[in-house]
């Protein structure tokens, strides 16, 4: 594989670079997805796009909305045109924020696209642009945890400082460890192009339950994590973006292709260790 990784400075980008050590890995400083020009595209056969504007709340501002649409919609659309011109395989990483979180049960790839936020809308637009290219793989993870700032590291820091946080308990999903996700994405390249949901396996949990898992691993009492609702947590944050409550994705399509990630509890325990 002659692979080019975009967004190599992010959690997933770093994991992809580790999984594909022979690939060329570009950070945002090397290539801004809002203007994806410069590389010798003919030197590659596969482009893995892990770059995105991910400041969910900032995307609700005028400046943030413009940045989100440039990176998450216009950028992937340009990549799809480039991939088509050079006959490249294109992997584009999406998000569960393209859904409204009201689906009853596991959310399949075919669930209606109904983003609640400007960030989600920009990602949905990027998905739509990429999907028209027949050699594209759109991969949707949730709650990514890797090398960088993330929820697990935040909770670990709070546990170490003796702080007892209040965490939302009505947003349900599964953490996705970046290293597992990277390996899964590489494996999916042996499957037919299309849209795939790909997260770690195991029983779904709330953010509060994930926080309690981290606290227990850190030697703190899980009971030190108290619960709240999303509405209560954001009651004094009127500029915050709306979040989907049900982020439990249906993984059966990827599993039928032989691609399944470990239980999130097992992988998160290893990550914390």
C-alpha cells in the first residue's frame, strides 16, 4: 500500500501512522484540509483522511462554522475529486454527530441523517460529498480515545487531583480506542467500499459509567463520580452545541466483513495502564 495519511497530528492520525509505518503522514501544518493542494497525489494509491475540525461548541460561532465547513465539508469534497482524478482509494472518517441520537436501539449506517449541530451538519455534508465516489470508505467511530486530549485522560487527571466530577449519564455509546480503530480501518480496506460503523465492542455505557471505570482503575472510588443529565449540564451554557443522546452504533456490517474491535473495557484498561 502506498498510503497518505491526513490529519496525522490528531489521535486517530497518530494511530494510523503507527499502524502504517511506511505511509506518508501529514499534519495540518503540512496540509490544511480546507485547501488540500500540494502533494504528488499520483505517488499514492490510498488516502486516509483523519483530519477534521472537531471543536463542537466553537462550530456554533460564525467563525467556527466557517472553519468547520471548510475542513469538514469542502475539504472532503475536494479530496473526493482528487481521488477520482487519480483513481485512489479514499478513506474518510466521520462521526455519530451526523445523527440526532433519537434512534431506538442500535444505529445502523442507513439511519436518517439529522445532525443537531453545525459540526454535525458539516460532517454530514462531507460524508455526502465523499459517498458519491465509488472507491470510498466512510468510517464512523464514536468517543475516540488515543494519544492526545480526550475524556479518559481528563477523568484520569481529575482522579489524580482528588476532584469528584459530575458527568452526564443520558448520553450512551461506546468508547473507541484509536489504536484499535486504526487497525480496523486498515482491515476494512479488504472489504467492499461503502459506509461502515466501527467502534470498540462490549456493552454500551454512559459517559458517567466510563468516568467511573477510569476512576476505579486509578484507585479512586467510582462513587466519587456523580451523575447529571445533558440538559442540566448545559443549562448554564446556552452557546453549547446539542449532542446526540444515543450514540450506540450498529457494528454488524463491519463484523460481517470480519472486522470487529475488542471490548472497550478491555482496551481502555490497557490504555490507562
